[in-house]
C-alpha cells in the first residue's frame, strides 16, 4: 500500500438548517495551513478503587465530543460563511455581482450549527463532525504576507469512516497584506506593519443525561482583542495609554478609547472590513534596537463595551456570493 501524502488534508464546511440535522452537501472545502483539527475527542477516567493487586486501574470512556483548531488563508467567499458561523447575524444586500454581507454577533450568543468533513487524501480517512460551532476566530496579517485565520471548533458528535463530499476547493486567491489598510482614530498612516484580531464567544461543551455525547455548545462572554505593530514615529500612542490623551502628560484617570477599522480590499466588489467603534489600548511597548534599526511599537487592545454588539465588531464581506 503506498504512503499517504501529508499535504492532502481538507476540511469541508456546511451550515446546518438546525441542530441534529447534518448538512450532507457542504458549501466550501478548505485547504489547511496548520492546526489540522478539529478531531474526535474522548473523555476517559481511570477507576480508583481498592484491589487485590498492584495494577493501575483501567480507564473507561465517559464522553465524546469534537474539539480542535484549524488554520487557513483568508479568502473572501469562504470567509463570509465562517464569519457568519462564528457571530450569528447576517444581512445581505446588493446586486448579484456586488453583494455586501454585514455580519455581527447575536445578543443571545446563538449561532448556526455546522457539519464538517475532515478528509485525509479523500479516502485515507474521512470523519464527519456534526453540530459544530466556532468558539473563536483569529485573523492576522503582516507585511508581504497573505492573511491567515485560526479557528477553534467545538462539536457534539462525530462519525469515522464517512465519505468525503464531492466538492472542489475554490480557486479564489487569498487576501494579502498589500491589500490591507488600517484606519485608527479616523487616521490612516500607512505604517502599520502587522495586525491580529481575535473574537471569542467563550463557548463550552455542556454534558448531561444524554449518553456519552455532549448535549449542547453554550455561549459565554463575547470578547474582542488584538494587536498592531506600528512604526514608531511619535509618542502619541504611548501618551494615550498612560495619560488618556495623545498629548497628555499627567497619569490617566479615564481609560482612553479610539475607533479601529481594518480593510482588506482587492476591488470595490471584493473585500473584507473589520469595524470596531472603539477599542481600548491595553498595552503600548516601545523597544530599543541595539542594531539601530527602526523601532516597531507594539499596540495591544480590547473592545470597549457598546450599546449594540454590532458596534463592538462588525464584519462587512463584499463578493459575488448570493447568500450564505
């Protein structure tokens, strides 16, 4: 039997109509760049009881679930579905050749369930994961690099020995950093070297009297965090963090906040925009370089509480996908 090539792993994703109803015809088949999850997960416990021998106790299986992360490049068509699965609210407008999908988090934390097919070389092994949800998503990019995303999955049930759906991965090129513009506090400087943006629903698997499978994926606190690497030119950001004002001198008594928009745009009809009404800087670092190279400032942030969750994080995806 020939060896299985290591770069033949794919992850097909389809939105379910309801919990407990597997999606047999997924929408997209994703290529991997890392992570290589999710995977079936077993919960085992080792019995602890008195015995007539010195042998360790045998384990027993008390739970099954789906957990793990997957990493991929960011393609607008695929990303629209994944953002929707992670946040739960979508509004689509526009003509067929110019669709805008506006995506934000739900107040309840409810999001669609997904069915995943993880296939190694189409037939080497194929797992089907049902009733899956995204716990967190990280999108990142840096100068002269493609944009990447890392997703953490949680699911209720799995089946091994499944059949890979007949689906071809899309040929759309990934978004790249030269297509990115970062606008902070309404200003675009062109000196942001990289960014990372993470949103998490802090979901957890809930087990109960439903056999060995988890009963539910429950949402927790919604949070958005991230970081920027910025060419250091002035001490404005450092002052903002410590004093609450870009021109301040006295220690702050009020936490500063500023707007942030990250736009990756290939054309006017193909783009992804991340809009945060206000972010709070949580750390500003200005290192020194002994080799005399330019200083790259570290800027870390978290989302500021807003009246509407859409103002915490709103994602607008433009493409030619009619609907998700």
